[in-house]
């Protein structure tokens, strides 16, 4: 027990010593580096662009929020972040401070962006294309901002994506049979270009999901409610009388989701 206490004291002293050596201009800031992830979020009414900011530094409460302000001019988007909003109740697990910003429908905000991390300005363009977004850094760009990716692929309208979880050894055969059942309801398999889509990535026209382990999935064109596909899946289970445990995950650009 004494060894554990001694180790904790040593770690605290080491942390304080390191902190005392930081540059003076950093000492007055709640954070000094930000990471930006951006993606499209889907709703029944359409889709919106989300900026998700998180600090590189960690804090004793994982629900700290980054204090931000967003302003628009006809040809420019201005985002400033310079402090932390401390909640009344602390979620007592160490983590970064975060902030989720809705930037409106794709193309609604000006793509010429300036983002301040304290007094450090970062200028970049977020270009919107039919198939992807592309970030291009401008000449005025400090080293206090990083991106999760500089190219983000866009999911086409009327797309359903998902995967099958099963303990059956013939997983690929089961997935193929279920997709056939989906096709009988009007769905069709689509192959998306390789790249990062936030919710999944595509390699060699095959979508992969990052979960506890890599899971391969499928992408479909389907312009109706996914409840129809769920019904097709249930009918498949009834007619095959399989003893295997099979689960279905479905998501769509209509903002629908099914986890079974």
C-alpha cells in the first residue's frame, strides 16, 4: 500500500514539475491545442454539417465544454475558442473538453474559415463538392489546430448502410441471403468510392466499420423507410429457422437507424 502511495506522489510531483516548465504564454490558457473533426449528420428533414472540437489536453471532468463563438459575414466564417465552460456537475473521468457546432446545411456557411485557438489564428478553406469535402490550409495557419481528416467523402442521398453480426461460420453466405431479401423489397447494392465517410470507411468498394473489431458491411440504394428492410430481415429469420444468433444494424441518410 505504501508503494502505491509513493508512486502516486511521485507522479503528481512529476506533473507539477513539467507544468512549471511550460511557456509563460501557455500558462494563462485553459488549453493550447484543438482537434477538429467534421462530418454530415442526417435527419428526416435533410443533413447538416457538424464541427466537433476537442482539446488535446485532458481535464479531470470529461464533460468540460470548449467556450466558442461563431460569426458569419457574406464570405467568411469566424470561429473563436479561448476558454472552458465548467459544468455544475462533474463526470469524474479524465477526458478532453469538447464542443459540437452545427454549421447548418451543407454549403450554407461560407467555406472561407478562420478559427482561433486563443490568440492563434488558423485560416483554411472547406470546399464542398458533390462527392466530398476538402480542407485546404491557407498561408496564415498556426500549429494549434489539427484535423481528423482533410478529405471527407459524402454519402449519397437514399443510401442505407449497415452490417450483420452473427456467430455462424457461414457469415458471408448469411449476409448475401439477407441482401437478396432486401433486393426483393426494392433495394439495390451500390459501390461507393474508396475513402473516409465518418460513419465507415470504404476500401476496394467494401465498407468497414470500426467497432471492437473490424466489421465489413454493405451499402444500399433504397428510397423507402428502412422498416421495410427490417421486416424483410424478420421474414428471413422466420423462413430459415436458423439457430444462429443474428443481429442487424441499419442506418440511412433519412436519419433512420435500427439496431437489432
